[in-house]
């Protein structure tokens, strides 16, 4: 195994990504490696560039990263990112660097070489621990998909073949957190039962107002989302505050698909105190289109989005202001949010609703979701190790 220079045709060569051409290869690699695997739908190269290109991504306003590509015999066979989130360092109070974008062929030596490249870069930057995979921050695609691959790709969730988790386990990378998500079918009775309780809950709070997204005030709605998120998630594990550039980028990218019902805001005495964001699963519209669509593919995608041809939706965010978190009122607000989401779920021709991710040890939120009669359908793993203890 070599790093940066070739020793033989069988050597794994890991090189830093430099220049637009190499960045393009880095972005395209997953759809090449995973083509045809059950459940995998290729993301748009254009969307991935918005996430990863330093000239476009909001992450680089408060972070820095180095990408690496692995090859053998001149063929790309894996990739990884190593990144440092300055906002995370400030919040965590520890020298924790991160890795992400881990994708590779089914070969443990390739995964090992990629991890070693990320470790080396983070050590050189003065980091003491490595956490991941995150793309590129905890507010992006988090964790490595360990179970649930055949259920398909979900917006803003990572997709990985099952063998990657097996390789990381064999390589001894410690798991620091397990995340779970739930798939709620419309055919189940759980959501209909819960839905009927919404009106009774709202009657207990006569000064409460529930509203949806105001499409004419998207910048203001984006600022509100940021304020609510940063307050509601402030004490959560690995929290990093959302920045306004990140929210602005998200609003711009989601604007073509956002409708009134996607954003739920609860106001109490005129103050926004709880919110939820449910998005249609764009991967449903991307099936068969490819990461770099032809003109006909773009037309097909635009038509599907216009007609809202989505089989599923994902509840991306659900939160209550932290001053209510441990109170009866906070529990009522969370319940009303769930009821509102279920009402919207029933309003559209979705077949399933994806709820999560949720920390496996967040028993309060898990009880709320599992009251709908569902159990975890996907598992994501987050790893963390001491860099000083693995120094070569």
C-alpha cells in the first residue's frame, strides 16, 4: 500500500484532490462505484458541487477541507474528505477534525488507505480526534448508512453499501453514536390514530397559531428557521449552529420544490416557539435520470418536480424552543407538530414518510415517533477516534 506514489499495479494510491478536473472526478465517483446497487439513486452532480465546491458551499465560510481520491492501476476506486469546522471547534471546545464523503469499492485496504490519508491531514492541522463521516458538517449528511440500503436514497441522508460498515468495524474504528430513522407507511393505522388527537391538543392552547410557509417571504422564513434551529438544537450532541449563508443556500436550492405545507410553525402569543420541516424526497424524481442528465433527462426531472411525482417525504427538522423542552407545554408542542405533519402527509400522494434521523439514545423523541406503531428502518453510525493513539 502506498500513499501518493505508485509501487506496483496493485498498490492503492491516495492523492489529494487539486483543480476542477479532479474535483469533478471526486464528485462523480459514488455514482460510478454504486451504479446498479439496489436502493442507490445517483444525486445530481450539480447539487453535489453546491455541497462540496469551496467556491459554492456555505461550509467554507467557517470551515476548510481537503479531498482525497484513491486509485489502483489508474482507476479511481475510493474517496474521502478531511475537514475542520471552525464553528464546531468553538462549540465543542475540543480539537476534533472530521472525515466524510467516504465511498469505496469493496476492498478493506482501500478504506484503510483513505482513512489514513484523512488522519494524516487532520494531524498536520493540529487536530487530536477524528469524527465522521459528515458531509461536510453535522448539519449535512451525517453518519454511515449501516442498515436499510434497499429502502432507497433519501434527501439529505447518506447512502452507503453495507460493506463499508463491515470494513470500518474490522479496522477497529470506534462508534461514538448510532442514529436511527423511521419509515411510516400511509397504509398503517398509527398515523391516522395520532392525527385524530391533534384537534384536542390544540384546544388546550387557545392562544396557539399554526401556520405554514409563506413563499413570498422566503428570506424572512429562512432567518426564522435558523433562529429556531439554533435555539432548539443548542444542547444536542455535536451541535454546530447553522450560519445564514448555509440557510440561504438551502433555501435557494429547495425553492423549486418548497410549498406552503412543507414548513410548520407554531406561534404562541405571537412568538414562534416550535417548527418542523418536511420535504418531498427528491430522489424519487431522480430515478432513472442520472447524476448528469441529458436534455431529455432534465425535462423529465422538471416535469416530475412540477407534478410533484414523489412517493415519499422526509421530516428533516422538528424542534421546540429549549426553554420549553422539559415541560408539559414542550411535550404538547411536539405532539402538535407531529399531528400537523401527519395531516400534511395525508394531504399529498406520498406512500411513506421518513422520520429522522434521531439519536438512538433520544428516548423522548423515539417514544413520540414509535407511538405511531413504527420501529427504526435505517441505522447510521458515527465514528470517533483519538488521532494521537493511531499515529503511525
